[in-house]
């Protein structure tokens, strides 16, 4: 009786163990399936996220490419416009920039403006250039000795038409030994002073030769200053009545004008 009971218990234990084995198998298989399914879902989600990111990046790249193409197109258009404008500028320059004698005249006018000559005066001179001046006689030339810091004695001067007194100063000349002399050096600038009877004073400075002109009592006095014999400056002058009376005042140093005569 005891043996039969033990044998029955053993069979029941084996069946329970077999049942638990089956249960454990299915539990394990279910767990593996769940883990596999979860991993699959995670993989699918990651793939979808990565795919979405790549698609976004591709769309951004395409937008950037389109933007770059648009910028390149605009730059090309601006380049074409710049080339057209440059060509127009070249044509305008070739058409408007003075050449030859006209370029020389423009250069002289610019130099006169820089020297302080009023633009109105230049315009006046151009306007009356073709008209005939009424001048007094032939040119008159006189000379004097410009003073230097080493010069002694009375001031040397000349007078024209009993209206304008001319004096001047210069820098001392040097002899071959490098020693300074009492007379002026014609290679250095000289300063001439033109004083009228009413006390008006004008000054002209430059390295000889140079010109000067001034208005006195409605007449234009024109002076040409050159180097004379040693120690001397020669001044050639002439008075003219212009076609129309300009404003009183200097018309500037450096005017390249012919010098007709002036009576003593």
C-alpha cells in the first residue's frame, strides 16, 4: 500500500514538473516575443524618426540650394547691370573728358581756381576772350632790386602810370663757395607788393617768371615778372580797359595773359 502511494506521488510530481516546464517554455517564448516586438517597435520608431529627420534635412538642403540659385541669379543680373553701367560710364567719359588743347585749358583753369582766382573772374575772362581790349600804347618794362635779409640801404621800387608802386623781397643767393650774397636768388620764390595811391595792396608770389593782374580805377593792369640782370627783377606792365568792367579786386597770380604797353 505504501509502495503504491509513493509511486503515484512520483508520477504526479513528474506531471507537475512537465506542466511547469511547458508553462515556463511558453512564458519564456512570450517574453522573448514581447521583447522582440518591443525592440521591433523601437527600431521602427527610430527608423521613422531618422527618416523624418533625413527628409527634413533634405528639404532644408533643397531650400538652401534654391536660395543659393536665386542669389546667384541676382548676382549675375547685378553683374550684367554693372557691366552695362560701366560701359555707359566709359562712353560718357570718352565723350565728355577733354582732350588735347581743351584738356590743357581745363588744367589751367583748375590751377587758377586752386590758386584762389574767383570762378566768376575766370568766367568773365572766357566770355570776353574774343573781344578786343582797349589798351594804352606799348608794354613798358622797368626793373628793381628785391630786398633780402642781408640787403642794406633804401628800398628799391618802381612805379607805373603814377598809380601803382611795386616792391619786392626774395631769398639771398649763394656764391659757388656756398656763402650768402646780398642780392636775391631768382631760383627761389619772390614776393612782389603792388600798392595803389589809395593804399590798396596786393601781393603776388612765385618763382620767376610769373604773371599778375589787378583792377585799378576800372582799368586792368597786367604785369609780367621775369628775372633780369643779376640782382634785378624786370616787370613788364600795361593798362587796358576791359570790354565790361569786372568786379574790383585781384584776378589772381599766374594768369597767362599777353602784356600790351603802359605809359610812364
